[in-house]
C-alpha cells in the first residue's frame, strides 16, 4: 500500500515536471515560469474531477434522470483530497516559494 502511494506521488511529479519542462522548451523560457501555471491547472483539474459536484459525477446523475424521469435529490458538494491533488498543490506552492 505504501509503495502504491509513493508511486502515485512519483508519477504525478513526473507528469508535472515534464509538462513544465516541455512548455519551457517550446516557448524558450525558464522552467519556473511555467511550473506555477502547470501546477495550478493540474490542481484545479484534479479538484474538478474528484469533487462530488465535478464532471465525473454529473453524467451518471443525468443518465438516471433521463431514464427514470425522476430528479435526484440535491447532493451537497464535498471534496476528499487524493494524492495527485495534494502533490500538485504542494508542487504549486513550492513553485511560488522558489520563484520569490
């Protein structure tokens, strides 16, 4: 279980660093110029897909509503952070600290 967590963190960091590095090469800029933006976008996307009110939970609700004709009771939105979210958030915060 611990190895899975370490692997998840490592893969998330590898993706974030690779995308930041790719943008910096493409735009002939510094790595840190894009690290904050990439981290912030990754954090927002992860939050959007993990929250109960996000894109991953809406299609099943819509399918149920269309097939049954019944409207679901309103679900209060809640969010449980996962490892990719926490990793991208820490990456974003560290990029802010390093830039200043």
